[in-house]
C-alpha cells in the first residue's frame, strides 16, 4: 500500500533516534514502522532549514520537503496563507508517477494541505490533530493558546471533509464530536512506546538521598509545574526535578524557567526544585529510572506520552485525570489519578506513595506489563494499518 503522511508544519527528523521528540518524532516512527511492514511510505513536510535536502530516504521511507514559505521554523498560524501553494506542490509530486492510496494529515496545517490536495481525487484522508485549538484554549486560557481563533475555525472546517480522525485519547474524541465530527468517524490510536529503549533495566541518572519526583514537560504556563511546586511544600524532604524546555545553558535566560525558580524560592522550596533543561531522547530512560514517582500534571495532556514512557521504565505515575494520562494510567494499579488542579490532593497522593516502597514496586511492575501489552509501536501502527486498508478498500469499491 502507498501511504502519504502530510505534515507541512516543519521538517521531520532524519532519524527515529533523534533528540527531537513529540509529534514530529511520532510521525517519523509511524513512517518507519509502516515501511518495515512492507508499505511504500512518503512523508511530505515543509523545508524549514535551508541546509536540509529536498529529498531523503530515512529508515526505509522517503521524505520530500516542500520549498514553500520561510526556510525557518514558523508558527502554524503564519503558514495558513501557504496552504494553497503547499497543496499544489503536493499534487505536482503525485503527477510525477507516485500517488498514495491513503493520505494521513498531521497537525491542523498538514490536514488542511492533505484535504485540499485530495479534494478532486478519491484518495481517503485520515487526520491526526495532535492538539485541538478549542480544547487548548478552554484548558489553558488565551495566554497559553498556541495559535489563533482562525485555527479553531479551520479545524472545525477540516473535520467536515476528512474520512476519519485518529485521536490519541477518549477526551480528544469527545472534543472532536463537540466540534461536529460523527462519532463513527473517530478512532482512538494511542501513541506508541519504544519498549526496547524505555524499559526498567539500565542505568539511572545520578541522584541524592532525597525521594525524587520527576516532571517531563515543556516550560510553558499550564504544564503544571506551579502545582507541583505548591505540592512540594506539603510532601516533606523530597526533590522535584523538571526535565524539558531549552538546553541547560539557556535556562538562566528563559522567562518561564526564571519565573518558576523565583516562585519556588518564594514558597521556601527553592533548594528542592531543580530544572535540568532539554535532555536527548535516548537519555530519557535513565532520568525516568532515577525517579521514585513521575508526575504528569499538565492541564492539557493530549497523548500521555511521558506517562507511558515512565510506565515502560517501571516507574509509577501520579497524574491528572484527563487526556491521554487518564486513559493509560489505571488508578491504584499502575499509579494514581487526581482531579486536575488540586495541589493538596496531589501532595497527599505523592506523599503516601513516596512513603510506600512496596506500593511503588507493585504499581511499577503493573505499569510495565500494561505498556508492553497495549502501547507498543507495533500495536499502534498495526491499528493504523488496518484502518488504512479498510479505507482503501472502501474507496476502491465506490
């Protein structure tokens, strides 16, 4: 089967072991896994670096980069005006002799390009948003909203023309149906985890004697770091280690990093809060294994990827009961779920878990089993493969 994955947001990493993580790494993994299953896969993205080649073969699939828009990282809302040009470029690539049996758009910009390119053809269009503007606005507020109200309008228009939406959580499906998508046109396919990389065995990052709470997230408002710092006051002599944001040597100049450091100082826990900065993807298992508990408390957790990586490393997760975290963490089996925003409940839950080594061991053991049974890349891509084949067969019979 010929599968086209359309991003248009920015360049896909050249290898699946790149330090770049998140949705773009997700697309790269899907492409590599589909290629390993024997499919002919092409990833279409936008060249955001003038040094990147226009065409590359990566891990068995082909990446084609459109020379459209600025050759630099560009916010999605500024790429909207380039959608017609990106769509024309895409259809021209197909006229060169290769055309997909299924198109899968990623991010709202990639979806707009895919749907526009396929509007005069029978090719079915699948869409993964990775985040939704309306839900992001509702949960994080205008100050944290990544995009504009134009994005929300265009996302609602997009769901009316796609054949199927692939969501990362049941919360996301509910949001899509509120936006007008038919429930039958949505399927939940959780993110996959590389269980060869993320596993309980292996080295752990250095640590002291204090119990360690680890948070892995971007350094932006709404990601729950303030909640954790407030909770830390009620937990005793534990440390909070925050991984994410810019490289370590740029933390001192990062506005949110400085704000969190000052906030921790005002609450009297500055000596127990450590900001690490960005960590290469392949080093993350060591950081997870160094923790007694991993806290996943972002106020908007679409996929729950960090929770799954921690669980695969045998570490219990304490998280807010929303999004992908609520789906993957089984309360009182692989970790604990608490209502979003309740710092006191979060503190009490973590304090009890940090004091109970046997419970942490039981949760961690069950977490590893859950990931290996339900959240591997093989399982995730197998679900996508069956979806693509069903849509292609349905199109062929029309």
